[in-house]
C-alpha cells in the first residue's frame, strides 16, 4: 500500500509537470525585431567577408523585402518596389484576415538573406528564436498566414535579384589593371586584383543609369611639377607625414575596410570590420531608435538607406573602372618615396572617385530628408568592432568628415573624395525626389 501511494505520488507529479506550460517569450516591438534582423545580417556580412558593393546589394534586397511586408502595418506607406526597376507587382494581404506584419517582414527578409549570403545555418539559429517568439504569441492561422505572405514577397524580390547582372559577373576574368601612366594596378602590401570591376554594369534600383551622375574626368597624367596630377599625389604624401592626432582618428574611424590584412614577419592575419554600407546601416538604426520610430518607419529608413548604398556603389564603380585611375601609393612609390605606405591600407580597386564618400553622401542625404537637417547623434556603429565612437550634429557633417577621412588616410586624393561626396549627394537627392513614399 505504501509503495502504491509513493508510485501514485510520482505519477501525479509527472502528469502535473506535463501540464505546466513554459512561460511565453515576450513579444518584442516591431521596430526591435527589425533592428535585430539587420544587426544579425551585418554580423553575417562581416563573417562572410563580402566586398562593399556586394554587401550593399545584400542590404538592398533584404531591406526592400522587409519594407514591402512591414508597410501594411500603416496604410499611409506606399510600395517602393513598384517605383523601382524590374521588380513587378508585389502580393497583397487578404482583406479581412489577420496578419502580423513584423513576422511577415522577418520571413521576407530572411527568405532573401538565405540566397544572398553564405552562413545560412547561423541565420537559421537566429530565425528560429524569432519564429518561436511569434508562435508563442499568435494564433496558428495568423502565424501561418503571415509567414506565407512574407515568403511570397521574398521570392518576388529574389526574381529581380536573379536578373540584376550579379550572377552573370561571378565567373569573369580578374582585373589586374595596366602599367601605362596614371592607370591603376595592384597596390601594396598584398597586390590584390581589382574588386568587382563589372559593378558599373549592374541593374540600378531608382536612378536612371550608372552614368547619370558621372563627374568630370580626374586630372590627366603629367610629369610637370606644377600640374594638377603631380600636385595631388605630392599633397597626399606631405599631408600624410604630418597628420594631427585628430586627423588620424578620423581616418581610422571611417576606415570600414572589411578585410584588412595584417603582416607580422612571415605571418599574415585579417581584421574583419563592418563595410562602409554597414556603417551607414548602423547610423540608420541609431536614428530610428533615437526618434522611437515604429515598425513601418524603421523599415522605410533601412530601405531608403539601402537603395542609396546600392545605387551609389554602382554609379561610383562605373566611374572607377571607366578611368582606372592610379592610387596615391602607386605614384608616390614610383616618383617620391619607394617605401612609403599610407596610414590606411589601400583597398584593391581604382582610385577615382572615392566609393565611401559617394555612398556616405547618398545615405546622409536620404537620412536628412527622413529625420531632419540638424539631427545630432552619437555614432556608436563601430564600437563593437574598433572600440571608437564619434558625435555628429547632422548626417551631412558625418558624411563630410568621412570624405576627408580618405584623404587623411592616404588612400584617395582630396579631389576624388570631394567629387565622390558631391556625386553621392546628387544620387541621394534624386532618390528622395523620385520616390513617392506616403499617400
């Protein structure tokens, strides 16, 4: 009898335990989910070591997928992809049915991310936690309907990605430049071939063509000491030798080289950091959080910045490989100081114009239109990666400082940095004026 009572007690305890439900995962705000999604993507981009133009493509397609789902949470927002080139008409939610649009945006976002990144297993581990949160807080039909809607949007975005010329450029020959005067060739210390030399042929999002905002040619080659050509590399050399501590900090802060190869004797190792585009995605997140932007506006901010990054890189790369202009280190090593190296490691692609300056100008302009002219913020985008942060009184101030950073770093001529910044601002203004974002 005693044994029976003990056995009954344990059976009852087990049955009771089986009836106790795990506590529900708290439902995060729509904006918080979108921010977490973007942060996860940035970490994957860093880990997979995508080049800056390719990273911008990843940000572009994923952000558009997310926005096209999230915008339905507020009917004042219009579709963006219907105003861009080659996307087609997006699916719409069924009238009278319930949806969670942040869940749909998440599914759309990662449906695209799976096809444009490498570390899919890492993404899935994160996604499963997000989906579990929604399963705990939504009824089954709303959950399934939202996931299905997001997947449809993601697949539509991927159809466009398959035709943007990226897949077609993956097997093209390497670009090694040429040895004629003023022309780009691989630079020290690693003499890598030119990155993404066909990027100017990519199908753009919002602008009319990659050559729409093409600047004037850079100074032509000359050996005349008084020529603009000689003066620009002499200026870089002299400036780099007497940089102030603040100029060095500015150059280092905006480096954003995703794959800097360090040398220690015969050993080589790489430092991974955020890309130039990743830095501006981080600034976008800061602006959204500082203004307590809701889900739809947060999705819009990421989409606009990503469009600016994507079109900005295409325009800049069209110019870079059109002129295939030599980097400062090439001219300085040949004409002034054979052993000189710039403060920053020279990226492996032509000099004119400055890519970071172009995309920074474009991003700063769309963010200014969205959040205001004098938007002061503490930029903490790089704290996790290089332990630095800086304060800016506006997005334009930040982008203007970035333009100077390439000159201080010794990897661009001043003219190339300033012209790139102008080109970028033209792109940003065009994007903002073209798109009808709200009713």
